[in-house]
C-alpha cells in the first residue's frame, strides 16, 4: 500500500473488530459479504450488506456504522457512495474503478476518508509500482485482456479471436465500464490513465479471462500472465479471484498493512 497515513483500522488494537459495510450483492459483493459472515477474514466482521438500489438513508446509516465500506455496485452508483463514505471519514474499497475515468479522486473526495483500489483480477502491482517510482519517463505499460464476447456485450456470432479495442485505460473504462477495473487499478499504480495502453480481445473459445501485463523501462522488463476462472452468474465479466482480492485488502487494513493500491483523499 502507498499513502501518507496509516489505516485507522490497523491502529485501534485492543482486539477491536473492523466493521465492514458491503454495498452491492452481486458476484463480488455477495461473495465478500458471505466470507465476512463466515468469519473468513480475521479481525473483520460484516456490519451491513445492502443492495445497490437501497434508499439513500439506509446507505448513509450503513456507512456510519462501518469502519470501511466495500463498493461493489456500478459506476453509475459508485460516485455518490464514494462521496458519502469519504465525507463521513470512512475508507472505501472501490471495485467499480471505472468511475475514476471521468472523476478524479480529488473530485470525489470531500472529507478525511480514503479511496482504496484492490488489485482485483491481476497482481504484481507491488513490483510495477516500485518500477514506476524508479522512473515513469520512457516507460511503456500494456494491459491485454481476453474475454468471451458476451462479457464485452458482443454477440456470440464472432467466429474467431478478434481485437475489439486498443487505447488508453481512460478510454477503455468509458467503453467497457464493467470490465476495465483491473486496468484502472494498474494505471493508478503505474503511469496513469492516459499512458497505460489497454488491448481488449474477444475470444469465442474463452472459458476464462486472461490478463497479460507488460512493463518496459530502464529499470526492467516485466511480464505477468493471469488466467482467471470467472463467476458464472456475472456473464463472464467477473473473475472469481476479485472478491478474494477485496477480502485480502480488508485483512490488511485491519492489520495496518497489506496489498492493494491506495489513492489518498484528494490525490490526483
């Protein structure tokens, strides 16, 4: 994690549990809430789980009851939820990272809470963030994603693997807001939304989601490949590992250290 102030959860001590509110009950939110109820994250407990269409007064009350909020809704809902949590001084784990394509963390932050982006469906962000700190000038980063056509909103009539998009992470999030979350997290960890190149490939034979991350700079040449099983209830959009990435971040927040990408309140 990077950022100037430590997690409030990690500083409490005395055996106090970290209360987590989950907003969104789909593939990610449902899995996170279930794991918290089962006690699968030591030190963390489920405070409230709400549907993304819950009335605002319920959402405000649920945010107030929590030490940290997990947003697992949509980009249309995420912006208001982020503002609500941050203004209340509550950290929020944002799964709908595409919301940051058009609204910067500084725009969404109006309080002491922090925006936290999980690594989600990819990894290696610790090495890549270190490489970016060593020097972004001249660095090139490419994120290639291969998914089934239905996950990209395309007809299954596509007969062979085809590249359907090539552009910046910001443009990818605008085109595919529900499937570009890993690209946004990668961009914030490395060279930013406008310099990270994203390639999206539709493959009718794909039964999993494949991610390839390539970094080249004077500090090193790195390539990471990930092949993730997908949640069948998500239409192929969501990797099963994503919910566990969120849970690992929650465990780290409770301890006061752990994996993930931290965007501080008011950061660019």
